C-alpha cells in the first residue's frame, strides 16, 4: 500500500514562496489522482489543488488560483505544491492525498482515500 510523506512546510513572511513535497513509499503515484488539501485551526479540511491520473487536468481552489501550482515528477513518485505570493490566510496544515486509479481532478475530500501526516505552513504578516 502506498504511503505518503509530506515535507517542505515552515514559517515564512507574506509574499514569500514555499514548495511542498509529497513522497510516495511502497509504490508509485503512476495512474492515480493526487491532490493537496489544508486545514486551519478550528476549520474543516479544505480543497487546495488536485491533479488527475494523467497530470493533464488540474483543479485549483479559487483562493489559490494563479499563486499555487500542483505538479508531479517524471518518475511518478513525488507530488509538489509550489506556493507563491503567500498570504497569512494560507496558514494551515497541508495534507497530500491519493485518489483512485484513473481518477479525475476532483475537489471533494471524499474522493481521496489515503492521506499523509501533514506539514505545517505558517505565513506571518
């Protein structure tokens, strides 16, 4: 079974950039939908960005569109989230998610069955 491990979080200032990584162990991400969600304190886990099994369809939350980019390496072992022009409201724990094989870039949390442990992103003003 594929396990997901996130890294790359940290404390940054507003306007800075960060790149989150999600490494797969015990398998690859080949032909699986993948995505990123985030959860701020006291709030639900929300959709950020997802990618379909073939990486040719990408879906972004309105709040991050134009600032964040989801991508995957050629070996299909790591998913990235490049975050630019960060804002204090981007502060949250970011989770990597694995969707179904041949899956689409859906925005609902229920479409994703496997999750990483999360990485904290804090943006100061």
